[in-house]
């Protein structure tokens, strides 16, 4: 736990001139205000007042003044900024004028679920796998979806044209305290993955937000744009944010049982059952964009079936081969556009609900050929339940899921779904290049 005195001393020793006070809005967009170092003492006493309407994204609900309340443990100097007159950052919680937490704040929603987990004696750890694309910018610095490389999974230079940028990203992240486990080129041209070590859920969500900022900033140095858009190019793999979740109680991995089927405990099965039962309701958060659902139907090892397996990567849940204290469950449906605070809150709540209700996940699904697909682009198994096909479907499932509404709150769900319905309606009013090419000369 960092103290105010330690941070103020570090600011002076390291010649920090600016501190960014960062928070996320309802939709996972990182916001910030910068203060000079001589204002930091007041900030750490929760005296920074701002217009809280920006928490609601483009909705601009109300004009209420709120406070940014920094989490001192998140103080870090940004290594890609100038080394004279350095810039640091603090992640912040959001409080109303009376000092109470803002209930629609994503970080607060996750913290409330963590309190329930702690009260039940559970401790979660989450290991994220964040995928992204590195594209060229045009002569004006505007991002494009253009790449000149043809590299594939785990290719190296000279095929991997983003290798130097990815290496610098890893070095910068390590300088910020990340423990990087691996980095490599992914399946699609210009697609990359950097994996960092597991951590408690709040730290993991904070790390994901920091990771995105760092990756974008370093990419810009190389004249590239880093995008976490789930499916930026047709005919190629999309980007996921796979979450490897493990659960402990009294220092023991709850998911492990050497005598159980596949080395899994009953609690592991029930946890998976809870996730599968609420997957449709979670999707509007874990896969929040119109574009998200173009990844989920692509057939590039993207999950469509609400099922689990230890054998392949085409289902919503995969159980990696690690056992004993390393037993974990990999959730393959979230994508990197998701708000990590809300996604983790819903996953934990759904899993624990499954344990409390002893929800069975059903039998392990069989392996399937990636070439056998139906009209929706999903592996052929007509008996399997499916994730929503569109964002509009996901919104409807979210509105019907009582657990999701309980975790996020009725007001949050109302605001969130209204915004997403407007996004869907805007999308449906557009005429795409595909439609013009397909129909303009034929009709």
C-alpha cells in the first residue's frame, strides 16, 4: 500500500510535473484530467471536483459535480513521456459530493462484487490475453486498416513487421511494474498478443486499461495505430480478450480435484454452469460493439457455442491442461473492446451463482472440424445453444437477465441499453460498401 508521503517524495525525486487522474466511463472509455505536481496533495485528499456527466459517456446524464478519489496503489510514472518534467498517473474512484461512491462507476461495481467474494471466503485471480492490431496511419496521421505484412501465428521478423514495436511495448510495460509472460504475433496479419501475469480482479482490470494506453502510445511512436476493435478486417481472425480465471479458498485452488473428471472439482463444473447460464445476458458487456458479433461468427477459433471443452478452442469455455494449483478456466468470448471492470464483475457473479445453485454445465462438447459451419458461420452442432448473433439480440438478453441487472443495477442497465440501442439503430441506418457492391448494379 503506497502512502501519500511516499508518492509526494517520489514525485519530487523523479521530477514529476504532471499527474493524470484517470477513470473509465460506463462504456470502458478511459477519461482523465491532468494536474500539476503542486496540486497533488489536494487531489490525494479527494478535493478534485469535476463535471460527473462525462461518466455517462455520450449520454451526458445530468450535470452533477463529483469528486475523483485516487487509488494511491495505482500511482505510476509513464515511461513513454518526456524524462524531464515527467508525467505520472493515478486511477480514481468516483464519489458524489456527499462522499458516497457513484454506483454506476464501473470500478465501484467490481469492488462491490469483490466484497461479496471476500465475505464468502473466495479469492479470484485472472490472467488476461489481450489481442490487438497494428495498422498504418495515412499522411495526416489518421488511422487506417492497412497493413503491408503477411505474417501469421508466431511468425518472426522479417515477416512480423511489428516486432520492434511489440518489443518496446513489453519493455515499457515492465518498467511500469507489469510481469509480462509472453508476447507474439497472432493469426491475422498485423495482429499481436501480449500476455501478463495473473492478478486479483481489480488489479487485472486496472492493468488492462493501463495496457491499452501503453500499447497505443508506443504504437504511435512507430507511426502505427493500435486498435482493440474486435474485427477490423473481413476474412481474417478477430481480436479476443480471453480471461483465464482461477478461484481459491483458504489458500487452495477450488477448481482442482485430482479425483474428478478431467481433474476438475464439482465447484469448477458449477462455476462453468453459471457462466454458461448467463453468457447471453453478459454478452452486451463482454462484447459491447456492433462489430463484436462479426468476430463471434467468423470461424477463426472464435466461440459461438454456449458449451465447454478441454479439447479445442471453438467453445465459450475452454479448460487448459494445467491442473493442481494451476487449474484455471479460460473464457474465450470477451473481446478487448469490453469494459474490463464490468466484464469481470459479471463473470465472477455468474460463476459464484452457479456454485451456489449447483448449476451443471452439461457434458463436455466434442471436437469439431473448423470447416463444418452453418449459415451463421458457427461449427455444426444444431443442438448447441448459441451466443447472440447481433448486438441487438445481446441487449434483449441483458434486459431479461436478473443476475446482470442485480450486479449492474437497474439504472445502469437502463442507461446502458438505451445507449446501445441507439448505437444499433445508427448502424442499421447506414449503407455499407458491401451492399453497394452487391446490389447497386444488379437491381
